[in-house]
C-alpha cells in the first residue's frame, strides 16, 4: 500500500492505494475527497445522484475501489501510472459532449496573473467574450487591439475575459503590460478552461450571453490583421458581428440547434490526452522530468494536432515553440487540411 496523487480539475489530492494485477485500487474515503463520489449501500453517490453498483461486484476489491471500474460507472475517464503513483480523472467525451449540447457555459474558478480568483459567475448579466491566447503564440500580439475593443464595447455591456494557456504568469505579464490591458487575464495553468470548453488551439474565442449561454461556440478570431498574411484570417467579419451582437442584440445563429452544429465535441482520445497532459505537468512541477516526458509524449500521441497540448508542452520541455518543433507541427497540421473549428464566414 502506498500513497497516490489524484488529479482532478478542482485540484490534487493524496490518498492510499495499492496495485493488483495492473489494477489501481483506491481508498474509498480518499476517492470521495477527490471526486465527491462516495461508496454507500445504495451505490456510488454524489449529492442526490446514485449509481447502483450491485451488478458490478468487481468495483470493490479487498475493501478498495477499482479505479477503472469506478470511472466507467461514473461516466469518466482515467489516466494513471502505477510506477509514479499518480492518477488523473476527468469527464468522458460522451459526458462532455452532452454538457456542450446544453449550451450552458461551463463555470470555472481560475486565478488571474495577479493571483485574484475569478469565476464566470462574476460576469453574470453581461455579454462575455472569452479570448484564449498564449505567450507561445503570435496571438499574444493581439492583446493591445483587444484592449481597444474593450474600451469601445466595455461600456456597452461586453466583458472581455482573456485566458492565458500558460504555466507561468511571468511569461504572460510582459505582453499584458505592453497592451495596458484593463480586462482580466486568467492564467489557465491547469487547463481548466481549455478542457471544459474543449479548446484545441489558440487563439480561440467564445461568445457567452448575459444568462451564461454560449451563443457562438469556439472559433478562431484575431483582433487585427498584423499577421493575416500568415494565418489568412480577416479580423473584420468577426469584429463586425461582435459589434452587432453587443450593440443591437443580433445573434450570430438563428437558434440553439444552429449553435450546436458549430460545436466540435471532443473524442475519447482527446479527453484522455488532456489527462495525460495534466499528469505530465504535475510531475514536472515536482521535478520528475523523465516521468513527465513520458506523459507529455503519451498526450501528444493521443492528440497530435491539439496545439494546447503539443505546442503548449514545448516551452515546458525546453523546446522552442516558435522554432523547428512548431514548424514540424504546423506542416503536419496543414497537410491534413488545417483542422481548427467549424469554418464560418463571419
């Protein structure tokens, strides 16, 4: 029996565990602390929801819970490494797809680069534009133009919320300071927002209305045209549509079904890749770089064209995100048709 670290999207937890024939067997009390799912006579329960377990005697082995059976019964996925005593839990692709189809914007509690904790609920009653970017992306140069838009549309009811898909606030701060940004800049170092919104690249924008409904799902958009020759995307159609929404309540799509048609739900491999990435980052933070590298490689093998995984890992692994590793990724991406999100005209 040995301690194991459980990683979830709300934090990391320590509990007792043991392995048996390749199974990860977890202490029920520790699993409940980490996931909220408690083993009761009526089944696995979290809040008012219970999953009957009488038909699955393999769930409990020697008084401990088999982690893989647990995730199957609770519509989750798991990545774990018995050698490194670490496991990560997350929602299955099917569950995340159902949540996305509801059009309810996922809430979050994430720190800004200055250490203030913000949630989506802090912006209720306002239209919201999530703008995901990174210090390892040329879209960092868009921050000044987003600030200009913030000055223009902020008084009209729009809150721009920037999301830095970065590990280190110090890597982001120079770009934020140069932009004189007055909008909040969240540091998504644990990829909470990235995973909940199924983002696969940066920049990504999401429109969320006053009632926290997604009215325009993930899309690529820029705030100016300084790199248009490279990426080929005109900023004007998106910015004009955004202004019409903020100023005139002109929705980008006719109804909820039209919004859903624009979504790109994750695959099973993509969800598992996010967990492998979380394990890799955790191990790196502990200084276990060889172990971290194995999990970075596992994440990339599962989602090789997810820039929030493959390119985001480059500075963490000592690779240049603007150098040869990036251009290798970029050529692979171009060769398969530059997949991003569902193409739109505006």
